[in-house]
C-alpha cells in the first residue's frame, strides 16, 4: 500500500525561535496522482514518468487599460504565431474583463520568455499597462507512456501528461482523465485486479490518441519557421478548416463526416506545402 504525507506544518519551538517540522502519513489501498506537471507521485512510483516533453509557459496578468490601444477587442482572444515570440509554440493576449493575460511558451530552454512577453506587450500596445503578477509553469505536451505502477497508483491530468499539443488545452482532458482514473481505482478496489489501473490510459488514448497525434504533428511542422507559420495562418482562414476545426474542438474528436471538405482541405494543404498558394 502506498504511503503519502497527509499534512505538514511548522511552528516555533518554545524559547528558541526555531521551527519544528511536523508531518503525518496515511496508508491507502490506491492513490490517484493528480499533483500536476512533473508530478512527484509519478516520479517516485511510475516507470518512465521522466520521458515526457514540456513547454514552459510564462504570462503576465495586467490591468486592462482605461483607454485600450487601437485594435483591442475585449471580447476576442488574440493568438500570435511569430518566431520572436516563440520558436515552437505561440504567444497570446487573453482578456478577462478587468485584467489581461499576456504570455507565451516554448520548449527551448534558452529562449527568453520574459523578453518575448515584453515584446508582445509592445506589439499589442500594452507596454504601459499595470502588471499585477507574473506566473510560469511547465505544460506537458505528450501523454506519459504509463499512468500506473501496476499495483496501487494511477495518474491523472497534468501528472499523466494529458495536455493537447499545439493548443495547450488541458482542462477538458484533465477532467476526462480524472474520471477514468477514478473508475480504474474503483475497479481495482472492487475486483482486486491490478490490471484495472492500466485501463485509464488505454481508454483515454482510444478516445483521444489520434487527436493528440495529429496536433503533435501539426505543431512540429507548422510551428517550425515563420514562413510555415504564415502559411498555417492562411490555412486557418479557410472556411472548411474553420468549420471542421470548430466541430473537432467542441466534440473532442476528429470529424469524420463531410468527406468533400476533407478532400478540399487536403489539396489546399498541398498547395501551401509546395508554396503555390497565396499567403
């Protein structure tokens, strides 16, 4: 049975001014590791947990200016595909009413995320806006090869690496993975079959593995240079692409209907790949 800390706190020792660490432990028949990217539960218990890729994201929460810059629309999320803002991901300006999130991400450890965000704020006319806080975090870009230790631990959410490549979306997939992990843990407790834990990943990948693969290929190819980014943006202006992408995004699966739309997109993609389409 896994043992995990239940709580920890510190308080001054009488007369010394020094702190004493108090910890408690609990024992459980099964643990669901949902402790985020670079999960300690995963690192300590699940083989191969270190074999995943991360995008390091950084954003600044700023106050929405009383006089917004020209072109600003508080009802619109702006996404920037530009090598100076990210060599392999994207930059963003996301309004939240009285505040804005301005950020970027990259897997390139030598890339200056703070410098890129400063440049993005300049480009968006937000360089003088009040900065309320700065935040950063790793975002996993590939599901872990295993989500369980074959005995009593199963992972969920960022700990399992279920963030969509290209977009960085993770909330829906974390909730889905959490439900599947809970069902796997329940099956283990009811039947005693440790192989039940492996079903969480199998069921998730059966439902979403193709989408993750397609998004991963798309990010690797289209985000690799400014020339390709420009063509990617041009493709996204296409009505067929917009409709199929919206339906896929809302339903969380690849759209299989409307075969002629897929055919049209295929030939349009070829035109962009060979540089014969107008950007």
